C-alpha cells in the first residue's frame, strides 16, 4: 500500500515538520483533514483510553460505537477514500468467515452469537483504516496517536512495577478498562507497541532535539519493562522473537548481537 505524500490542501505543511513532531504544524495539518479521519482518530483514542469507564459521570452514551458509526458515515464524503487492494483483505475476510462457521458449530452457539458484534467491528475497522488513512501525513498522525495512547498504559505499567521495587505479583499489571484489563492481553499489546515505538525512534531520531528524543526513547523502554511486569510468558517470548528479528534486519551482525545479549541478560536478571 502506497501513500500520497501530500494533498493539495496540505501542500503548505511540510512532512518534515510532522517528522519533527511539531505540535503547531501537526495541528495545522489536522485542521485541513476530513471528518472521517478525525472520527477515526477519536475512535482510536476512545477505544484505548476508555474515558467513560474511568469517569462514570460521562458514561451516558456508547461513545466508541458512535465514533465508529460516524467514521462510516463521513467516509462517504471524503473523496480520497477509495478501495485498497491488499492481501490483508483476504485474510481478514477469511478470519471472519472462520469465526462465523465456528459460531454455527460451537458447543454453545448462543454465547458465540452474543459476541458476534466484536469480530464485525474489527472487520469494519480494518477496512476503514486502510481506506481512510491514505496519505503519508495521515499515516504518521495515526501511528503517533497509536503510540501515545499505548504509552499512557505502558508508563502506568512501568511506574507500577517500579513502585513495587520491580517485584512480581500474582496478577501482574493491567492496562485500561476493556481489552487490556487482563494481564496477558495487556502484555501482548505491549509486545506490539514496543517494537513499533522502537522503529519510530530509529526512523525519526535525527529530526528531534535532545529532550524530545529522550521522551520518545522512553516509550519502548516502558513497553518492554511492562511486558516483564505482566508475567505473560507469551508476551516475553514475543519480545525475544522481536529482538531476533531486529538483529536479522539490522545488518550490524556482532555489535547488534552483543547489544541484544546484554539487554536479554538484564531482563533475565530482573
């Protein structure tokens, strides 16, 4: 999938300003974006942060469902939204078909059908993301927002673990209400977040000053420490696999191997 580097409306906002994470420039660009992209970002924020669960006083409406519905409605008015051909399309449809067939032949079909809205939402969201996030600037903003909402959880896990003196508890650490209230699922989420944050830093560190650089370096660090804190063996195994993948892709051979061995030894010691 390729992205258009700039649209006619955004020609005056430099992509380099986005890479430098200049809030004023990004806000200027966001003001020119379509309603569909705004609603998609709002959905991502609501789904990960779950403010209505944290503050029951505002839990008056199904905010996440409303925002997802608004993305569907406003996408029709965004002329840049077009069908995208991708191998992932077939895989998502195949996964959804397997879910349907499994629900039909389930031991208790009523339980499966009672939660069928979850895979439906996932499938709809997938196709909305790949069609609405269709420019380089939208992609950057969407990834940045994804990292920040995950950082909200990872820093909580990091400081919770540190507050215990880096000692374990039976239930590990948990994330925001909803999908990440379970320690194992939270660990898997951090195993996705950490390498993305690390790659984000590697790609853009030369655009940042000292303090901004250290802030973004803190993202993958909190994610990896939180993985340890969750006590999730699956997430920890995923982190090892990610380290091997980065080693193979780095092309730095012995130097990268020594670095990974040192980090691995420190994590094992913890």
